[in-house]
């Protein structure tokens, strides 16, 4: 069985990954306006996220506008699916926290049955892995759409976007959640193979000292 230190390390990594997924979901910097090529650098930076679009002035003032409706957003048909995956990742991570805490060795819960306790920790690790995969798919899908639009020759130069900081945070957070969940899964109890008891060889009868013909 895995040591309690490895189990605790996995839980801390998965928990930090879950916090990072929440931060990435809430950030508006999923993509930022690109000033590469012939674009003229303006006095403001444009950002777009899952829930709002923002413009930051050179003075540091930020103005944000929440999206009114997904049906009114042109070219953002995948935004709803990305939102759903990120929200599902957060909810799964929350469930994984409660399940993994129940199976931690340092907790007093379910001490009577250590096998079930270990299985709870493993189950929590599996939930963390699924949560991290959901966030990884969402961020990678969104990043792929940004990259395809950037290299599309029919995209106007002044409407091209690059990867925002929220994507990098999401990639790092999902990797932490997957890695932490994998460490928790290392505490899976091994099946003990039972061997039949060894039988001793019968002792030779004591010789009487007489030979019979």
C-alpha cells in the first residue's frame, strides 16, 4: 500500500489543481487580442473569456461586459460546451474532495475497515482524474479554436486573438488534478494471495532393531 505521505501529496496536488480550475473558469483572459503582423498597437487590450469580454485601458482601468446570451454570439458555438465542461470539472472536483478526505489515512472516519477506507481514497483519485480530464479537454478545445481562427486567412487581421493567461492556468491546473488523482490511486489495496498451509513430512517410524524376513 502507498504511504500516507504519498497519499497526502496527491490530495494536496489535486486540491490545488481544483482551485486552479476555478480560477481559470472565472478569469476573462481566455484569449487576448493579437497585435502581431500589421496590427497597430492601440492604447487598450481586449480580452474574452467564458462569461464576459473586457477591455483594459493603458491607465489600468478595466471595463467588462457580461455576455447577454449564447444565442447572440456569432462564431462562439463551442463556448457553451466549454462552459459545461469547466463547470462539470469543478463539481466533480468538489465531490472528489469529500470522497478522498473520507479515505485519507490521517482521518478517523472508517477506521474499522481499512480496505474500504483505501478504496474510498482510490475512488476520490479517480474522480479527480476525470475532473482534470474534463478541464483539459475544455481548455485544449478552446485553444484549438483560437489557433485555427488565428491562422485562418479569412480572419480579419484586426480580429485575431492569441492564447490568454487563463488557458495556461487551466492547463497547469488540470495536469495537477490528474497527477494528484493518480497519486491517490496508488493507494489501491493489493489482493493478498492465500497459500495453502504447508504440510510436514511424516516422520519415519522408529526402528525396533529387528529385521523381518
